[in-house]
C-alpha cells in the first residue's frame, strides 16, 4: 500500500535534552520538507560535550497532521589525559 506525501514540521532538540546536542541549520534537510512515499531526508546532530559523562536527549520531528516522532539521542564523553611538564 503506497502512502501519499508527508509534510514535516520543524526538527528540534527536545527541551529536556542535555545541551550538548545541537542541529546545525545547514545540515537540516527535513524541517518543513514534503516527502513522497519512500522518500527520505537527513539531519545532522552534533554532540559536543565539555565534560566526561553520559548524555541523553531527544530529537523531535514534527509531522503535519500527525503525532510528532521522537528519536533518542545518547552520547558518551571521556577526558583525555595530557602530560604536564
């Protein structure tokens, strides 16, 4: 069964997400796009942690005339050791 075109709204990082996740505007091909059946688009999510630890978030994908979709984001960062002296 073929589905008709789907119109997406804005793709964003959820409000409860760690601030280490961002979406550069130039890498977002999905916000406000209309996709035909079988079509696709892509969004780059950057992970830039300033401290070691586990970080979580959600990328929210608004779908016009439908419930939004959520994609889980998980990142892990560690500190590198440098010789001092």
